[in-house]
């Protein structure tokens, strides 16, 4: 393995790295993809399991990001219906709390307009009686009504894995449990990387004309191996989710924390309820992220405000998980930092993928390849017709890849 000189070495087996390797290999490039742990073991399996436009980003006037995300959401739905399904979201509105009903109606109307031809379902306004009927256990005191809109639920880890499988199908050499120890340079330019193969600890040099690092929250760590004098470019924040026993109906719910105005979701998930997420700065090792007691207390207290009958308590937690958001650094509160991505080229010639949303991973991969490998024929990989590995499986096999 890794005995030839590659056109492209991609470091990082999360969703961005997997998609970059997939599309580059599809365009005919000789590609190597390495991941130090398992595929999607970091941020790409610790999401809210949503492909969404990001309705809250409308507050920051990031209309371009929302429109791009809505298009990418639609492409993924059409490309992988075995992994992506539309889901209705309900936003309850309470008297004297949060945003007024007229503002929420304007928000979902704009969301519909930005989706244009890429809609997965339209918005509506719900009366108080309709909300109580749909979500009987929701707090009714002060409830004025609600608005609803559509986004999509997904299997995040499986989508990442299918991109890895597509890269391999198109000829890429892919290797997990393969850690980059250092970059190999010639005249100041990176021409490859020295890696440790996890199965036996052997060292190996992977040579490539271009190197792309898509390592999520580990990106700065690799940048320091490249240029030790560089300053941080990442703003890493932690997001925690809980999976609880309970029933909120068939629809997801978007709610607002009355104290800090942050939004959080309660989403039907595998016959249970997924609650999340937190958004706090994280300064420790990216290899040691854990769910803390205060994270659990925060999410349960928020859920309890809207479901006062006590459905969501500590003893009802089935699972919890924590992931890190690799955001581009900005001096704002964590929830206000933009989810737009940046492709940064260092003097060594290495391209670093930073920031971005899971939903826009395909567009991020296209942007990266346009910058790093402009010689590739874009028409071979940039299309609204996007292939994932499930399309090549028999119906029985496809069924087995559904959300579980």
C-alpha cells in the first residue's frame, strides 16, 4: 500500500476528507485518503443527524449560506433516500417569551423562498389547538401557536462511510487507523507525509503532488507540524446530545432557551428522543472530549421547561455523545460564529479545510478541488447528480443501511 506517487493525499476521514477523496478519484486523480482513527469517528458521527439549511442563520443575515445549504440538503436527499428523509419541524411560540409569532412566520416564509426549486416541504402556521393535538405533552401555558417547516434527518456516519467507499470504488487507496506523524518537505514545499500504520505500527512515506488536510478540530495540530510558528485558525466548540426514552410525536421541535436565547432541538430518533445541542468553547485535547455532568443538566433542564410532566430525566437517558465543531476563528459568542468554510493554502503548499457545515460537505469538496487541483475537469465531479455507495447495493442491502 502507498507504493506509488499520488496526485492528491487527503488527511482526515471525516465527511469533508471523504468527499474530497471521492470526487477527486471520480475525476481520475490518483488519491490516497488516511484517517488516524476510524472513518467518521470524530465530528462526523457526533452531529444532530440533520441536513438542514440552518434557519437560525437567518438572524445573522447569512442568506447565501442558508441558500447553499438548502440546495445541498435537496441533492443529498435525492442521492441517498436510504439515508436521508424529510422531517417536519415545529417551533412553538409562547406569549412574552422569545420571538413573536409574526417574526417566526416571516422566518419560515423566507426559508421557503431561499429553498426555491430545492424544497423538501413547505412551511405552515399552526394554531394553539393544532400544536396541543400534535404534541400533547408540550407545555400549553402561554402557548400562542407555532410555525412549521421542513428539513431532513440523516445517518451522518453512514453518509461519510459511503463517500469513503465511493472513493475506493473510483480507485483511491484508503486507510484508517493511519496517523500522520510529520510532513515531508523539499525546498520548503510539502511533497508527502510520514504515517504510522495502525495495524502493526510500521512507518510509511506517502508521496503526493498535492496535500489537503481536512482534519476538523485536529487541523491546527497538523498546521503546527507544517509551520510551528502559525497562530490558531480554529475556534473549536463542543456540542453534546442526549438520547432519551420518551415520545414527542412524529415531528421534531425547535425550542429556545429562555435564559440565553440559544435554540435546541428535540427530535424523534429511533423510537426515542434526541436532545441537543450545547455550544461551548473547548480548549482541551480533541482526543479527549467527553460529556460532562453540567452538559446533561443543561439539556435536561431546557427540555423540562417545555415538557413539565417529567418525561426527560436522568434515569431516562439511554445514551449521550459529545462532538467538536471545527469553526473558523472569530471573536464572537460560540453560537454566533459563522458556519461558512474556508480553504486556506499555507506557504508549504498544503491546503487546509476549516469550518463548514455537514450539510454543505459536497460543495466544500468541490471548492477545495477547484483550488487545489484546478487541472481536473470539474464536469466530472461537480453535478447535482451525486452518487453514493448505496445506489450500487441490492434493495435488501440498502435497507440495512437505514438509520439505526
